[in-house]
């Protein structure tokens, strides 16, 4: 029987459905985009109602005068991007650190002289809730324009109970008031604040004994993350934080083995983390364990790019070893990019990922990395109608035409929320 629908996107030159088993994709599965040439999607009540070829769809659904019809001829239609790792909440910016980086100063050196994260912490502590909200709102607007429809957002620039809670409350408010869907992660253990300099265990006590119980009781975060790194949090300290988070219902995530091979990758597997990020220096054993446990490797190629590094994480090796890989922007004041399209380009040019793998990593695998794969990440019946239309005849154009914005239309929960004219700036 034909059914009435609200929106019909028809006749895409490529419709990337990303359909497949409800699990994070690995190895050859990461090549499967579920492409329908001349594909159409019907939307009803904010959800995907039917997916078929243009000829078939007319038999399945009824187009009424109330149905909005978008002709996607010559265009690529796909699920909205999911960005599973961002440091969305902070105040200020750090553009001047570019000069230090050009002089050859490393990330940890800049941090040790009070720059980096600690500088942003100073700015963030001074900012009120409205300022944090407004800054993040603008970033989310730009992300949406670039085709991202779901975002994970971390706290982590407060490093004191009050500002960490305020950051998470801003995320909650953004989720309620902004078009974007947000998923909150508590990252109180992001750096050691100056008042605990030389006393990292004292700070871990505060995170574990005060912040986590409060965040947990207020149900402000689904995930708990930690920056496990030399001169930041050791493997033991990170473990304490992640296990404490788990006790309060927060699933572990981790910044692991970014600069020094400390063993954060192995820790992710030990504590049952849903994902581990960065992984620049992960050991072979750590990578093998991730594959066995299904821990998602969230790779953030914008970060080595922003740090002017030649080395990137070994994506090819990870995929071939069976790790489900996702991509993220790692949006933060050191790596200011709102574009998942650019991450796809970096993944292909600098990490040896195929365009199809990078797209899987930016949609369905990214959704799995934040436990949202039941709702988003693919164009399948029953999922949220978060759909983007690209002014490009096929998916290869995404990495091929890097640095711009191919997204023309963004549909969020069935509503057209971005519509960029043909002639608009790209
Ligand atoms: O994931 N490495 C730790 N945290 C962030 C950077 C934060 C910052 O520099 O402000 C990251 O890259
Ligand atoms: Fe990060």
C-alpha cells in the first residue's frame, strides 16, 4: 500500500545508504557504501520511510501536494556526517601559537610554558555560561553547513568542578536548543591545572572524588575520557579515572598513545572503552587487542596536520588488522576545523585510506563510536532522516575536491536546515 510522505529526495546519481549489519564495520566491510544509482529516499515524521531506486519508489510511497520533493539528479546523497570526537566547549583562541609551531616548538613544550590547553583553561574559567554557549553555537552552525548532523562534545577546559559542570550544562543546553544532536563526554582529566602542578595524584583525587560523582549524579555525560600521555596522566591514573567514570554509568573513552607510547591503547581494551583516539604510537599488540575487543579507533588526522607532523596514525595497518576505524575532527583550539570533508581528504592523502573507507569511518563507524548507530550513520528505514546532498556526481569527489564544501543541502530529522544556492561560496 502506498503511504503519504513529507519529503522525497529523488534520483540521486549516487545514494550512499551505508546499509549493513548493525555493528561497527571492519576490513572489507569498510568498502561497502551500499550505493544505489538513481536512488531515492522518502521521509515521514522525521524518519527514513523508504529507500529504493527512483523507479521503485513511486510504487512504495505516495507523493501528495504537501510532499516536498528535491531533485538530486547529478548529486550524491548520503547520511549526515557524525563527528565522534570534539572539544567543543572553550573560550578564546590560540592562533598565535602557529608562530611557535613554525619555530619548531612541540605541543608538550607549548603546554609546559603555560600555553596550549592551560591557556584555554584560563579563558574558559572566566567565561560565563552564555559566552560558552554562543561560541559553541557558532561552531555548530558551521559544522552543520559542512554536513555534520551529530557531534560528540567534551568538557575539559575547566579542570575544576564548577567549570567542568558548567561546560557539560552548556552541552546539554545546546542539545536542547540547537539543530545539531550532541552527545556529552566528561574530560575533567584533560590536563593538570596549575594549582595542582607537581601533584597530579591530588588532581586525580579531585576528578575521581568530586567531579565524577557530581557529573554522574546530574547525568550530564554518557562518556568519560582521559588524556593518557607522558607528563599528563599516566596509565595508572587514567585507569582510576575511567573506572570511577564507569561506576557512575559513563562509558570509557581515551586519548591514547598520541605522542609517547605509554600503553593507553592496551588500557582502552582492559577497561572496555568504546573507542580510543589518536593512536599515533600504538603498539602492534595494542592494535591487535583493539581488533579482538572491537574497540573503535577514532583517528583525528587534523591534529598531526595542525601540529605540522609528517607522521599520521597507521590507518591502513589498523584496518587491515581488523580495527573498526572512525574519523573525527578533534575540533579544539589547537586544531580548528569544522569539516569532516577535510578529514576524509586527509585520511585518503595522508593515511592511505580509500575514499569508501573514509566515508564509512565518518558516518556509520563514527555513530558506533558514540553509541548512536541505532539512530544515525546510515540511510536505512526507521533511522533519523539526517541526510546531506552534495553537489557532486559521486563520492570520490569528497576527497578529490579538498578544502571546500560540497554540501548543498542538509536535512536534519526530516527538515531542510541548510540550503545553499548553486552560486553560493564553496
Ligand atoms: O585531542 N591531546 C589532547 N587534547 C586535545 C588538544 C587540546 C588542546 O590543545 O587544546 C586533542 O588534540
Ligand atoms: Fe581530542
